[in-house]
């Protein structure tokens, strides 16, 4: 095979991997979980929540996200370890796209972690940290998803975990773009854009578009190095989205039905 033919063949393979990465990424948006979240957000925007409803919502978000911050940081290292034998000089750059999301979650671009921002946000709404962190105040599907995420990020193959992470970033964008405006909409919540306690919504509103773009680039570069891992990526995204849909269906039923 001459050099030109070999180069052309390589380009065809790379294009196929890019298409697979795009299909996985776009498949997250077309999953029924996104439609379920959209229905929830429509109801969420229709009226303000009572204190008990806010406690259920905020406690469920805490239960499902409890292990995510640490999981994202762990995944970044796992990806680097997996890629470095294949790309010893630049392997870290793939894990860096995931680590960038952890930097925001740990509050290194702000002053405190997003967990602390969330706690301040809830306390401003009259829900104490103890109430938010009490698992019995969360819906059962949120607890199930949160417990699954602990193992998915740490124990499942890195490709599966990367699929989980990609789906999580897709849904986070859909969450916070809507929730940012909803919590400003109702005077009962007493928020304004510049209020310090609103930083939880404001920070996600600002950073999530970058996170989703980073996830998209990450899976493309990852599959370029390890193309056989595409199916595990899909499985991880699917597993996350299935439980995520269950969670928001349950929340929608408990709060609005």
C-alpha cells in the first residue's frame, strides 16, 4: 500500500470514528429522558413550589449528585491511565476535558464548591442543609441513580463511565438553562441574578455549555484512540439516561400530578 492510499484509509477510519462519536452524543439528546425532563420543566415553570415540594426537589438533586463531583475527577485520571500507553506524550489531554468539568464542580474557578453553592441556594429558600442531605426526603429514583453513579464512575470500565459522563453533561445543560430562568420568574423565590445565593444557578448556567462541548470533543478523541470502545460508551450513556428518565418521571408525578 502506497503512502497516499494509507493516508486516505486512515482518514476514512477517522471520519467513521467522528461519526460514531457524534451519533453517541446526538443520541443523548434524542433519548426519551430529555423529553421527560422537558415535561417536568414545563410544569416547573407553571407555578412556584411549596416548601415541601422544594425540599423534595432539592433533596433529590442532592441524592443523585452526591458522588458525581468525586466521580468526575476519578474518571479524568482513569481516562489518562487508559490512553497514556497509546499516546504517551499527549494522552493526558483527553482526560483533561473531563477534569475541566471537575475544576468547576470543586469551585476552583469560583470560591467554593458547587455542593456548597447548592447548600446556600437551598438555605435561602428555607430548606436546611440537613433536610437537603437527608435521603428520606429524596425520591427513590434519585437515590437509585445516585448510588449507581458511585459505581459507574469508579468501578465500571472507563469507556462506560465516559458515556455516563457525556449523558450527564447533556442533561445538565437542559436542566440549568431552564431552572436559572424559572427561579428568577417567581417572586416567591426572592432571587435576583446578582444575589450571592443565586450563584448555584448562575455558575451552572455559565459553565455547562463549555462542559457539554468538552464532553463532545473528549469522546471523539477517545474513540480515535480506542475505537472498539464505542459500544461501552453507548451502554454507559443509555444506563444513565434510563435512570434519569425514571427520576424525573417520579418527580413530575409526585410534585405536579
